C-alpha cells in the first residue's frame, strides 16, 4: 500500500497516543505524536472516536452475515463522517484558541528561563531533548532488552508465588474452607495448593539457574547487583503503569450505555482491573523494600500509597521516571520545564499550521464542489425527457445537502480563513480569489435557503456548557469515590 509514496519518503505512519500510554517510556519516545515532529497536537483521539462509534456493532453483528456487517459498518461510519463534516468548522475555533494559549504559555516559560539563564535558549533545550532521547533509547539495546524480559518473567513468577503462598496460609489457618467450598473442583483446587507452591518455587529456582547463575538466582530474595535492582524497579513500575492504564480504560467503558448483561460483564471486568492494580502495586512495593534494605545509602525510590495510585493522573511524573538518572534539584526542574515547553511550542506551531491548511482546504473544496453543482445545473437545462428528470432529482438532492453544509460553514469558515492566513505561505492573489469565490458560494447558499423556506433563514445554537459541567462533575465524583469501594 502506498509503495511509491513510501519509497519517496513522502508518507509517514504514526500510532495513537493510547499505544504510547499502554507501553513503556521508550515507546512514547518513538511513537507518541506529542513527542515527535510533524504531528501537531494530535493525540490519536480521532481513531478512538471512530472505534467508539463502531464498538456497539460488535455484539449486535456477531451472528450476522458478512454483507450485513459491512452494510451496518458503512451506514454508521457514513453517518458519523457526515456529522464530523458538518461540525468541522465549529471545532476549528476552540482548537485554534486552545493552541494559541498553549503556545503563549510555552513561549513565556522559555523566555523566563532565558532571562535568568542566558545560555538556555530554545536551541539549548532542543539539543538537550535530542540527547536525552538518544540516551534513553540506547538503554533499550538488544542485550538489555533480553535482560529486561528475563527480569519480567522472574517478577511474574514471584507474583504467582506470593499469591499462592497467601492462599496456602489462609488454608492452613482456616481448614473449614474445605467445608465452605461448594464444588468438588474447588475442594481439589484448595487441596492442590501446597503442591502448586512447591512447583512455583522449583520453577523459579530452575529458571534463575538457566538464566545465568547468581545474578538471577538472587532475584528470588534480594538483588545484590544495584543495576539489576534498579531495572527490577523500573519493570515493576512499568507493570503497575500498564495495570493502571487498564483500570482507566475499564472506568471509561463503564459509562457506556448497554444492557444489563453487558453491565454485569463491565462491572466484573472493572473489579478484575482494580485487583490487578493492587497486585502490581504490591510487587512494586516489594521491590522498593528490597532496594531500600540492600542499598540504605542510596536515594529511596518514590512509593505512593495505593489510594494515590488509584486516583493518580496518567501524565504524573511518577510514571515516567526511574529508568534513567534525572538531573536533581533546581537545575533539573528548569531542564524539564524547558524541554516540555519546547515540545509544547513546537507542537503548537505545527497545530496552527495544520488548522490553517485545513481551513484553506475546506474553502477550496467548497469552491470546487460549487462549480460541480453549477455544471450539473447546466446539464439539467440541456437534457430532455427521462434523463432530465433524473438529473433534476439528483441536482435537487445535492443542492439541499450542500446548502445545509455551507450554512453551517459560511461565516465561521470565512473568519477562520482570515484568522489563520498568517500561519501558511499562500500567494496573495490566490488567497483573495479563493476568498471571493467562497463568498459567492455562501451568497448562493443563502439565496437557495430563502427560496426553499420562503423567508430568511435563521440559525440558532444552544450552548452545551451546562451539559459539559454536569458530565465533568459526574466524572470527578466517580473517579474519587467509584472504584475505591470495589
């Protein structure tokens, strides 16, 4: 697909931000649109919205024929794209204002740093970011990646061993569990727990021996190699991060409207995700305790409480620290602020150029489409008989759809075209002609609406700020009190 464009290096693929969030820090360095050049303020939300629209079809079309599934997907996607097309101009203005605000804040932060530190300008932070990015990606060489995979397997075995020992201890303390067990299978599972614990211990020992002797055998207790200890902390924190991402995704799914049976499944899924966060948190806590015991003179890793983890934002500094030694103190904070401001400034400028190009493309498309409608009207006038009737019907449908669209676009698109004219390099004569042609399009749409309605057309919009505030309040209450009771 697109072989010629790929060979000419004219096509670049990217992944959504959710992919970057669901993986580790090196994945964010390589694939997160916010940390790479050319993507503006894109965060992959468009792909997520398309999936959210098509998601309800999964259960209803599971037993349908192939053709029925394709028709259902096509109809829903066409309706979704039609709504996007009508609201395209309405979304440009808030995006532009938000981007300008972020650009001003980032530029102000960089200027403030430059005033107090003369050698720290935009070029300095750009080079600093490239150095940091290259250094952190070097940490994921093939040999270190293999070691990381081995440590991950060891931590997974340790989690299984801890859980099995916990259940085994409860079994020894409360032998009446055998009476409570309702099925023969549950009784057999409880009786086999001692053997399961021994098997996992033996598997851990054999696995550590096969991996390389003392370096990995010591992982069953406490690592004596500080490099491995730090790497174990990073892996445990990464696993905790992935578990938290799963919990966030489960919380979002719970707000979807679905039947009672689906709600039961979602609630069970949410409980499992919450339990998984607790397990990964306990694993990370054990690694922190080991590190503190083995290296009392080293700086102790940050260990938030479980409640803080449950309510912590996904962009918190806790998630993206620990794999690489960071600059400490005030200098480190200035460097981080400068790099973040540089990335925000770069992506905001790219986003403004993208919005400007989008406004110009929408205007040019409107002028072109209007020319096709006029050409179709000439064909209607020249045709006779049944062909004329068919073309007249087609012209009427296309004209109404175009008038409806351009009534939504009209004044706002002209305003966006004027506000964003400085963000792209466009010939003045070409820009003036495109603007004049679009004024003709909007005048034609206004006149057609007067003819259709018999009176001047009015447009009214009801603000949805109250609905947004209510949804935001509900989300905050649910985030603070919802899952903690599970």
